[in-house]
């Protein structure tokens, strides 16, 4: 079942195109990685999916009765959060806000949901600690737990491994893989092409005059895939 | 101590000032938590200066001070927020420009009409004589609005303050909440600056939350603690100002500084135990 469909999506900021004619679709339970260099419109695409930015043309459709409030979102971390006094459980619980309706109070089922997602991500033991005292990897788990509270249908992540060291980021990718295997649909933006190839079912490559959408295997065999894997290999040596 | 208190409360104007001041300090500290965390601290300072300019012009033209300054400062608050969002103009530079311009315009308006006088001194450094019934009503309305905001929409305020993008994706109208907080801050500043003075009003917004953050690591803890610290510092400050015969605004700021230093020391000690 197709859960999300994008057709000829274009986004402009003050007349400057940030995204041009992007089309793709994602099936239930799939893991899509959106890759491309900086400025290729990856974050813009995420914002368009979440309805945070207006499309200048084209359309994005959610199928199968999915509501926007059922998409969990893990944004890039901001400067503000570095010294923010908030307990882990306060942050995770705020993920339930989308489903709380007109009266923004958390019911006991919300609190249960928050506890479940903390247990799933193995951060239940640090739930009383302050967010600002945690390591980068722990903070990212907390934000993922928050996203899971609203990710009833789909999880959208914007550069989740940015700023994490290699070991921690591979642990993080492993976690995502596990969530995906349990049936969660995932869209992840990343500039880490290697990780994308390893983990995702499908790849969407954005860039100036480059466009690829297909399975990870097809991507490896495609011109774009070869070129960028080649480049990556060169950089890593 | 009790003598001083009963002496203090025998004066109508002091009772009014204490009542309005307590309400304003509570509002300022609650709004301040969100403003400080979002890096909007200097907005309080900028708006204080705008309020000064508006007040001078109102007095120069014999208009009701609140009638002029409330709408002017609210407009300035909304403008400053918009500038913050618009990355082409740097927010801190905008505040500096607006602050000094408002100050200059206010001073010129006063010196052309009434000459530099005791009014200017009071606007700059605050006075407890300035409160009338209108201020009491405005202060009451303001506190009800701010307390309701925090009681009913606490979870939304947390989410918007912690992560605007996430809040937006969740369907929260972030712009509306930012504007609401800016408007309430503007009113807080207009009412509070008459007691605290233009130069000191921003401390009511910034100090309590910074103080609370030294010791508390949860958002709820910081909100509650900063409300308590702020009202205590205000009350003790006004008593101190009366008994030592020092300007009230300065007395409150110094108490806030003392509270900050104590909390800072306690916070540093806490790390070792």
C-alpha cells in the first residue's frame, strides 16, 4: 500500500527554486533515504512532507487514512537545546502533543506511550536526567523517542547522525533498522550515502541536474550511485 | 522588621506599588523563562526603551501614558519578533537601533516641552510613586492572562520553546504563540518600567529564570522556581528600598543579583555531591 505520494513537487524561496519536479512514492513499511549534497533541497523536501513549507507546484498526498499528526519528526538539533533545562521525560512526553487535541494535557495513555518509547530506545534509566547533560548520542535517542510518540504511521528524520561519532551513529542506524523491521515506515534525510545504501530499501538522490529514485540495489548500479559511491570511497581513503 | 512592614503598608501608594509589582514580577519571570531560552533576552531591554520614548511623548502632549505606551510597545514587540525571523536584519542590531532611537526621541520630546525634569529621572530609574488605579487594573488583567497561559497551555509553551520546528510539524501555530508571548511581555514592561525604570526593567525578565536554571534541570522546576525567586526579590527589594532609602529599581536588581550568585554557588556545589 502506498502511504505517501509526491508528484512533480517544486518549492521556491523568494523565487529561487529549492526543489524542482521531484516525484516519488513510499510503500507501507519501507525505508527511504533521501541523499544529496548540501543545498540540494533535502531539508526542504522534509519540510514539504510535514506541511511546513508551501509547494509552488505539484502535490504531496498521504494515503491509507494517515493524518499529518501521525508522522513522527526528528528535526536537526538547534542551538537553543544545548543548554535547555528539560528533563528527558518532559522532552519525550512533548511528542504526544500532536494527539492531545484541543486541550493540551497529557492523558495516562500518553504517559504510557512515552515510557514505552523510552524503554524501546533504552533511555528509561536516564528519564529523570537533564537533557543538556546528556551525550550527543543520548540526546539523539531522546529526540527519537519523542518522535516515536507521534510516529503512528511514519517516521521522518533530518540528518539524525549529524554530529555523532561513527560508533554511536552506527548504533543509531541499527536502532532505526530495528524500528523499520517492526513495520514502521521511515524517511531519512542524510548526506551519509554509505549508511543510506546499507540501511534503506529505496534511495532518492537530489541534486542539481541529478535525480534518482529507486531501490538501493538499482542505485548501486546506476550512474549516479556509482559516481557518488566512487567519490565517497575516494574521500574515505 | 514587623515595624517596617506595618509602616510600609500604611501608605496607599506603597500598597498599590507592592500589589502591581508582585504581579508584574511574577508575569515577567514566567515569560522570561521562554524568552531567555529562545535567546530573546534583549527584547526586554529594547522594549523598556521604547516604553520610555512613548511615555515621554505621552506626557509631553498631555495624553494618558498607558493609552499611548501600551499600543506602541506592543507594536514594537511584534516588529522585533518579525525582524528576528527575517534573517537579513540581525535581531540584536535591530534592538540596539530601536533602543537608542526611542530614548533619543523621548528625551527630545520632553526637553522641548517641559524641560529635563524629575519625570525623566523617574522613568529612567523607576519610582514607587508612579502607580495609579489604572496600573493596578492593567496589572491584574495581565497576571490573569499570563497565569492562564501557563496553566492551560503549559505543554504547548514547553514544546514551542524547546523546538519550534517540531512544534510546527505537530500542528502548533508557533507564530501565534510567539506573538502572544511578545504582546504579554510588552504589557509587562509598560507596567513594570514605571517601578523599575527603563534601565532596569529587563532584569525582571532575565534574572529570575537565569537564577532558577542554576539549580533546576527540569522545565517545570525552572518555571516554578523563577516565579518564586522573582516575587521574593521584588518584595524584599521594596522593603529594603524603603528602609535604606535607596531607589527601588536598583534595590530589586541587586537582590536578584544576590539570588543569582547564591544559586550559582549552590549549583556549582551540587555538581560535586
